[in-house]
């Protein structure tokens, strides 16, 4: 029987995911030599190469690809066993890997962490900020326990819990303060500043503006809401941001914030997790705690 360890399986899966020994080592919080040694020992134990190394980079061998696929199944099963053990201990405790989208994290995450620390003192929350697509992948691959995203995500295997709904506001240069509020179709004719591809907030903003399937012709992109607001302050255009971002982003800029007429563009923000997660009942209680906090 081949003797390989769960640690070696985790290292190999990380190597497959990142395609680079250094990045995989960083993700596993170990040194690159340590990870390389474990991969080599795994290959020796199996008697076959799993990774094809070359000056151009690396890739999994055919055996390695099949091995990674099965290793992921094993690691998922182990994660579920660990969660089952945590359920038996009562209230949610231990490590909670929580993903948060970038248009929520800077404004809500500090409050979330403070609230969870007060209500679940034995819970160790490990946050991860990234775009929705990556968070969904993390949930599917058991890298995350839950995530806070814009709803709906419409994933059959995921539970969705609404935390709150908020409206968007228009941010434009201060010299435009007295100008009439542009309609969605008029926004398309102006220089609209949006987040770069991959952010769900970009899609939500375009959804409001895209009347009759018309696409924005003159769109500038930014990497964060802070960047967009600064670009507005520099007179480069206008943008939409969620209400929660206003107190943080507009104070030091020469911009004007305008609310839209009803029905205003808005988004629903919620918490999601795998329906199969043994911690699902505890995660539901955690989500209710966060929902109650937002309703205050």
C-alpha cells in the first residue's frame, strides 16, 4: 500500500490550482522547498511522476490530473468529517473561512468580524476578499465555508440567505451638482466609470443602464470603488456606488452624491453556503445574527 499523507494531497491540489511552486507554497503557508520535497516524496511513493517540470513552467501529467481529481474528493470528504465533528460540539466554533466580495468587504467586514466575535467568542473567522466567481469556486471546492455576495447566485447546491438590500447612488463631479439627474439611457451617452470585468457590481450597474439591450459605448474601468470616486473627483466622468460606500469614499473628494428616483437601482446582499455542509444549521444562525445587526 502506498503511504501518502493528507498534507501531500493538499500540496498537490494547491500546485495544480496555482500552476507554480512558489504560489502554491504561499497558499499552503510553507516554504517552496518544503512543498517541493513533499511532492517529490509523493511521486516516489506512487512510483510515477505527477508533475511535468520544464523551464516554461509546470503541468500535471495524465496520471497527475487523475490523481488530483481523486485527491480533491478525498479532501472534501475529510473536510466534511471535520465539520461533522464541529457540529457535535454545539455552537459554531473553530475556523470559519468566510469570503466577501470587494464592494462589501471594506465597508462591512470590520462590523461583521466585531459582531461575530461578540456572539461567537470561540469562532476564528478567516476572511477572504475576492470576486464572486472565485468565491463560488472556493465554496464548490471546499476552500470556503460561506461567502457574502450579491444575490441571487442561482447555484442549486448553495443555500442563499438575504442579509439586506441597498440602493445605488450616482456620484458626479461637484460642478454638476445642480444639473438634472440623467436617466439610465442618458447615462449611456456620458462617460460612465465602472469596475473592471469580473465584479458583479459592474454587471448590476450596466443592468440599470442597458435599456432595450443598448450597450455603453464610453466606459472607463477602475479596480475599486475608491479608484472610481477619485476619477470622478478628477473630472473624468461619473459612476454608481452602493450606499454603504458613501461615508467612506466621498468625504475627501470634490464630488456630488445624488439619489435616484424610485424604483432606484439596488442590490441584494446575502450569505451563501453549501447545502450539504454539516455546519448548515449553525451557518443559518450566524446569518440571522448578521441580518439582525444590519436591520438595527
